[in-house]
């Protein structure tokens, strides 16, 4: 019997923007939101962002800052160039007491607390999805990377997947990407009109 494909929800780019720009009344919500958004731009799982150390940010081949870790779950190496939104979040928390005291990069709460606050954040932002830390990882794989043309091999490496089949689950979600690729192809081939078949 086939194991049923799990429906992997992701945030759309407009939902991610809505969460990123939201002004929260309480510091704890803003903090949880920032760490969640950091994971959306790096693909890190909760356990990996929780134990992320300063020493794991290194200078990459391009002279920029890269995260270089061994993933807790698979023990496989993961090297991720930091996008500007993720860097800005690290900068924001570099003097946070919890960070300075523990050689951590971000003040991460327990998984249970973080997920409870994420529920609250979804409500406040009017997003009708079960937002968890895992959703951040899916969002990085699809909305941030694959749907913007980053090859699946690169995404697989950054996610620290041991084989590409694991990453292919994410690629299945991307009808929008297929559609835009085919639109470009139509333009290249000079097909102008859209012919519609009538429904029978």
C-alpha cells in the first residue's frame, strides 16, 4: 500500500511578506516571528536553528556569509549562503543577552512555545494555515528557492538531504513554476494565442 503523500503546506511570498512586515505589540511575538522568518530564508529545521553557533557562520566561496552545519537529523553537511533578510535578523540579535551568554546566534525558545506563538502570529496576520517551524523549511524549499529557478540539486544540498528524492517532494508543488516556464517557452517559440478547449 502506498504511503499517502503528505500535503506539505508552504507560505506564499505575499504571506511571508505580511508576516515579515507585521508590527507586533509584544516583543516575544516579534522575536518568534524573526526566528521563523530566518528559517524561511535558510531552510533550517527547529533543532538546527536552536543550536546554531557563531562559529558556524563562515566566509563562503563568494566572500559572503554562509551557514555551515551538520544537520542534527541526518548528520549530513549543510552549507547555506545567507540571504539579506536572514543576515538582517542575525544582526538584530547579535547583542541579545540570551545570545551573548550562550554562544548562540538567535534567542530560540522551546519548540512547544515557539509553535504556540506561531499559531498566534498566524491569527494576527490573518493567515489561515497551520504555521509551524516545519512550514518554514518547506517555504524555503519551494517559495524561496525552487519557484525562483534555483536548481533542485542546489536546494537538496542546502537542505542537507542525503538524496535528491527527498527534495523532489517539494518540487511536486510547483505547478506555478511549470506554468511560467512553459509561458516563456511559448514566447520563445512565437506562440501568441491561447487556444482553449471547450469542456464536454
